[in-house]
C-alpha cells in the first residue's frame, strides 16, 4: 500500500480505479474553485485522499474484510436466536 495523501486533480476521480496491476482508492473528494492572482492562475478541480494498492494486496484486504463481516453476521444471528428463544 502506498498512501499518496491529499492530492489535487482537474478530473473528478473514480472512488475505485482498477488497472492491470494496481488499485487506486480515492476518498474524501472535495470540489475546489480557487480564484487566481496576478502571479498565479486559479485552480478548478478536486482535492482527495489517494491510496494505491498492488492488485494482489487489495484482493487480500477485501478477503479479510469479507471474513470479518461473515463472522460479525454469524455473531448477530446467534444473538438474535437467543433473543427469540427468550421471547418465545
């Protein structure tokens, strides 16, 4: 993973962009419209946080998140069964 921090672009980023070998995640996208000065032109575009993953690293991260969600879902289902038994 490579965290690029806050970056700016004139093109609105996709939330997730997948290439042949990388996955880019853009978050906290904010439109920017800065006026220019005599010395510098203005900027109209977007500011956002950008994180880059190798594709295999991203797949592993998603798999771990899925496993955690499955475990949480099972725990919630078991708790609901207990509640239903107490009501029944």
